[in-house]
């Protein structure tokens, strides 16, 4: 089985930027930091779910499905408490 990770994928770079920005902003505004990290997690999870490897379909669906759900929850908590 050959798994290739697209290092220069625009959505994955955007997700990494959101997560990094969330870590940097968190000391200043926890709400905005959590929302940014959650948005990055949702983007990353959705990119992987759209491009599931054939041999790891169920495992990837569970693992990255949780990533999307937790990311959406992080964004929801940030918006709700705003």
C-alpha cells in the first residue's frame, strides 16, 4: 500500500495555517484561538475524508470523522460563548 501525503496541497496548507494561527492567538484571545484551531481541524479532516485511501477506508473514516466532529464542536463553542 502506498500512501502519499500532498505536502503542497492548498487546503492542507490553509488548515495548517489556521491551526498555527490558533496556537499563536490563544494567549491573547482563547475564543478566537479555539475557533481557528477548530476550523483548521475541520478543513484537514474533510480533505482526508474526501481522499480516503482504499486500504484504510474504515479506519480513516473513524479517525478523521472524529477530527471533523471535534473541530466543529470547537468552532461551535467559540461562537456560542462569543
